[in-house]
């Protein structure tokens, strides 16, 4: 047997092993016609009510934020922890501008519903939003193992 004949025989056996089963067209059509579940939009951001110390506030849960933020004025007013100054951190905003935080506060206890979580906040000197003063980022949502109700855009 020549090398060419051996190769042809080997390829023939290989093809037989991997030949796909033929599926009738009507079965494929049935699969395609099944209704797909509706696609839900990405919640991106939503708000939750939380307690920090004795203060009850609304917090923005931002799935695209990699840090939790709080304005300097609120951090001073609430006196929730030691302000640790930092000059090594820079925050790049969506518009590519750079913001240098005033400080950080570690392990602030945040209560949402019946659960309490320690959160590290980056404190920035910006104008405060009276309605939603803080932003809880992805690390908080991961720590809390948050389950999000996509229809209601809220934590469960």
C-alpha cells in the first residue's frame, strides 16, 4: 500500500466517524419558531434606600462604576469614619477628565433592607446632589452578592 492510498483510507475512516446526522428540515423549523424570552434592557443604574449611621438616604447603584463615591460635604456632616487623605489616586470620568479625591473612608457600614455591609468610599469634593448623595459601585454589589430584579430595577 502506498502512502497516498494509506492517507485516502485514513481520511475515509475519519470522515465516517465524524459524519453528522442529518436532521429533517421540519424539525429545524420547529426549533426556530419557538418563542425566545423577551430581552431585558441593561439596568445600568438604579436607586436604593440605605441607612448610613442614623441617616436614611437614597443611593445610586451604578453597575459601571468601579468605586463607591460620596461628596466631601456629606462625609463631614455625617461623621461616619476617619477621613484618610490620599494623593496617589486619580479618577478618570466618562468624559476623560481627571478628578483627584479628597480622601477615602474605609469600612463604612451601609444598611440596605435587613442587611449591613462594610463599604469603602472615595470622598470627592464636588457639589452634592441632595436627592442621591452617594454612589455604590460594582465592588459593593459584588460584596453584597446583589440580586437585581431587572423588571423593577431594584435589589431583591
